[in-house]
C-alpha cells in the first residue's frame, strides 16, 4: 500500500490528511445518530444521575445498578466547561462525553505506534464508519468511556511489562484506577490485558529479562496511583467513605448479575448481532467484515515478528478477542459489552488486509487490495446509514430494548396538557417499575409527578400512566373519570395513559 512509497514525508502528509477526515466524519456520524433517537431507559438512568450531581453537587456511589462515578464526574465537568446549566441538559449535550471518548479512542489508536501506520488508519476508518461503534459511541452509558480507558490501560500495561519505569507505573495505576471507577467489569479487562501481554511476552521469551517488573517500589507506585483514584472517586471526593466499601461489594453483586438476571443469552449471541439476516424486510449483516477480522486474528496468532510495531498490533487484536471469548461465556449479555471487541475486530481486519501487501507486491495486486479495503469501509458505512434510518426500530439488530420513537408522542402529550392550565402544575401518577424510564428523565424537574409500583394504591390524579392490560378498558376503575390513550414504550411494551375527562375536554377545545 502507501507504505511502499519511498517518500516518508509524503506518506505522513497523506496519512494526516486522511486521519483528520476520518475523525471528522466519524464525529459527525455519532452526532447525527445521537440526534436521531430518543433516550434509552439505561441512558435516562445515567443522565438523571448526572443531572442530580450538577443540580445538587452531591453524588454517592450506588453499587446496585449504576456502575462507577467517572461517567458522571467527567460529564458534569465537560458540561460545566461548555457553560451548560443543569436545566439546560438535553439528549444531545448529555451525550457529548461518550462521543468525545470515542474520538479519543480513535486518536489513541492512530498514535499508538507513534508513526504513520496505515494499518491503524484503516482500522480507525472501519471503527469510525461502522454502525455498531457509531451507535454505542453516542450512548450515554459507561461503555464508550470504558473502552477508551481500557485501551489506555492496555497501553501502559504493555509499556510497564516491557519497559518498566516509575512514570509508566504511575500512569498505569491512574489508568487502571479510572477503568475500575467506570465499571466493575474492569476486572474482566484486567484479566484480558494480562493474558494478551503474557502471550506476547511468551513469544518474546529470551529477548528480555524479568527484573524491574516485580520491583516492589514500582509495584507500590502503581498501587498507590490506583488507590488514589479509587479513594478520591468512590468517596465522592472525601465526602462519602461508605462508597469505598460499596465498590468492593459491587464485585460480588457483579458475580450475581453475570448469571443473567433477565439478560441471559446463548454464547453465540454476540456473533449473531453481525451475522446476515433479514428482519421484517430489512437486510442486515457484516459477514465480509467478520471473515476478514477472524482471518486477521488467525494471522496475528501464527505470524511471528521481531518488530515491536507489529507485536503492538497483535496485542491490540488479542486484547479484544480475549474479551470477546470471556463475554461470550458469561450468560449476562447486552450488545454494548462488545464495543471493546469490535475495536479489535477492526484492527484485525485492517491487519489482515495490509498483511496481504507483503505477499502480493505487484502494483496491480496492491491496487486490488486497496480497492477491496475501500469497498469494505464503504459496506460498513452503508450499513451505518441504514442503522440510522432504523435508529429506534426493533428491526435494528444492534439496539437492545430501545425506547420506541413513538414514546415521544407521550412526552409531547404531557407537555401539551401541562400548558392547558398555567395556574396549577399537572399531576401525574406513573405505575410500574419498568414504566418510569425514560419518562423520569424528561420530567425530572416536575414536582407533581409520582411513581408507584404495580399493586400499590394509586391516587386518582389528572393523568395516570401504567402498563397496558389485557382486560377491556371499560373494566378499569379509571374508566368512569378518565379516557385512555395508548403509547409505545419499547418493543412489545405498551402504556396506557389515562387522562381526566375535564382535562381531556380542555385539550379537545384547543383542537377546534
């Protein structure tokens, strides 16, 4: 490919030009996708924690189902830096942090070898234009930030193992601490990083000696750096020290959650996301990408090299594939857990394509390889465009229990009803544990909306929202005083919105 040219300066000029263009388009794609869909319920839960932190300045780590504090602190800092006040938070500016984290990961990969490496450029192009990383690179959940911090930790762990120093130990401790403070699944990634590095080290046996890696002063430096991050963030900057014990307790809760808790999937589930199939007339699949990626894995496993640059590529590939195997074996599965592995898939695909240029050196052969790589990027970009058209549609295989676009009609209806009477706020009762989100995010500033579990005695307020029942509406106790509308929440989940007849009459008067 271009690396066969004899002018290094020209190579880097072209590399830089292409890299900037890829990053710009990748960012634009993520922003566009963010604007195309309503909040997922998981996003809404995280966004509500961010709003609470910005509104009150108070945060306490919750080990049950909120993950670590870095997402909230970093997002709060970013929004404050941009001049965003708590009441100005919306779906778009809330998602800035994951979008920036995805861009940071792409920059990290481009700069990994500190040279103009066209293998990394092709890998980043695939990551920038493929639907899966575009979607979850604009989700306000921990994953985009987590994946970036995971690769940062991999970088410094690799540096520490092969070139240990005090500075590297500090950086490794800080990176690992931030990774742990983002999600409890960091323990899986610590394991995968260790296995990947040991595999590379095994290949290099005889080339270096184990000496400073186990120096207690360096290890102590790394642990102190890790502990500093752990104490500062989980104690909410020294205001809630129970968070430190909770962070340890979260590991045991994570083991319980790994059994599934309603998210059990077969071990081939992650591959099925990308396997060719048709969903109600819409064709999906990344078969060509998968084949090339797994061929790249195979080449990286069998190909030995004395080049540090090539070994670093093999490390990047191995890390994500080991994560893929581990996550596939765990019963609990959600699509975004594949984001780290997908980055390594992109690296493996690029590695295989570029490795072909060492076997086929004729200009016409290299031209065909270049055309094939461009076609693969185009195929991924075309699929991403289709995914945007189905941004909140259940036919989109990449999204998971996403909020229906029809849910926006319920939000609009409530806002219209609230505007009917400016003298008194609209009183709303929301019934059902699975009904509150993402509504609680969109109505977070309202003091007259309440939430009840199913089976509780619910007051007869002006508006009552609850899961749809299989019984006739006329048999509901609210039938005499309310009229009912039906709104979609998620796939196969419909809500009943009961509106008081007096309020409904006022609303209908505005339609005349």
